[in-house]
C-alpha cells in the first residue's frame, strides 16, 4: 500500500509560521509603483504586464515550486495593501499572480478575480459572497491565491488541510471507505452547466483522492456531491455518506488554522489542499468590511491530472467562458 503520509504535502496541524514567506522590500516598492502607475493610466488589474514584476520573479518562482511540488502551501506576507487603494491592490495582486500561472475565470459572470466579501444578492450557494461558515472544500483550479485586503471585525478564521494527510489517516483508520472516495462521485452543476451538459450533474465521477505523479490530488465539495445525488435520483447509500463525512471530519482534525491579516495571502495547491473559513461579523462601514481578492490559476506548463478531475475542471471552465477552456 502506498504511504501517502510520506508525500511532501502530507503535513498535519502545522504551525502557519513554517509556511511564511516575506516579499522583499525592493519587490514591494516595485509593486507599489506598478500599481499606482497602471491606475493613473486608467488601466485595471487585468491589464497587468504578462511578465509580472521582475524584482519578484525569483521569490514567486520559489513559491510556485513549493506550492506545486513541495508542501503545497505558502503564507505570503508583505503585499503592500496598506500603501494602495482597493483598485491598486487588485492590480498588484494580479501582477503577482502572473508569476503563478494563467488566471482562470471564476464564475459564469466571467470574473478573472473574485471579491470575497459579503454581498446580499440572494445567491446563497456562492459561499464566498456571504459571511457564513464555509466547510472544507476545493475550488476549481490548479492553484488558488487569497489576498487579505481588509479583515472582518470578528471571525473569518481560515482552515487548511492537506488531502494527502487526510487520505493517509483514512487509509490507516478506515481503509474500508477508501475505495469509495477514490472512485468518486458525480457533481451538480448548480445552475452553471457547461454548454454540452444534458443533465443537472456531471455524467462522470470525480475522485476525492487520486494519485498522479506520486502526489495526491482530488476534488471535494460536499454540497455538490449531495445535490448531484438528489437531482440524479440516486441517493447516497449509508457508506457513501459516511465516507464523505469522514473526509470533512478528518480534515477538521488535521487542519491548520490562521487569521489572515491585511497584506497576507495564502497561495496553495488547490488539487492537494482543502480550505475553509469560519463565519464572520463585519464592520458597519462599507469601506472597512472584510475583503479578500481571490485568484484561480491554471499551472503553466499544464499539470497532469486524473481524467475525472481534468474533465470536471474543463467542463466548468467552458461553463464560465474561460478563454482557454478546451472544446468539448
């Protein structure tokens, strides 16, 4: 049996300080200058130079390696949001992201950058636009970057858990459920189906755990699994419910917790990490409310994926109108 606990990304209950990387002062100054100049010319974040910020190229290359081939996570500090307004901070974050991969579209609204904030628009399943608790889950990208621009008045604590560590614990403690999770589940489209869809959920299974290139990867969105079973008329059996609950419970037990402060960012391997956050209370003033900028990246060069994971990501990118999404 493969020892998933030996994978570089199979850490548990880690100290956030062990993942911390500080932007060098020269790079901070260059980032501030770039953001201010770009806004002064009337350009938005999406116009950031394809080459990123040369003064930060080495730092960001090391982060990319750590995320993709090492422990799967970096806590980046020193992004100069304290010297920039909201628009300039978005420009700076997108410019940094140019070093991590190609930005991917994040919803059917065609947004290349997500504003993680409370918005009272009635779209309750879009958790990043609410202040409710978000349970451990994955997103729809190779790499995710979350920059804190403003923190909540109270709450909003982040949790990160390694899929490899969760898999190793389940293999050790409940090996009878591992095959269910490696087989995977259909996923609901939740009103954003790809153009080729002929039903409310994926016609293929997406694994919670898979091994590609000696590294654990997977997809896990509890509510999407449950909703797919409902709309397809194929209720989850008891052992399937037990298995997906076990992923969440084991992840909670092994997770690292941290409170992101303004100027701090989490950059992580979305195929190998689960993430969550607690509910939060916001400030009353609009200009002080909690705000994070979220970026999704496709790895460059393209990363090898399990066929079910690749099919799911590519279908969602077609649904979201991502300009580089493959044709079905």
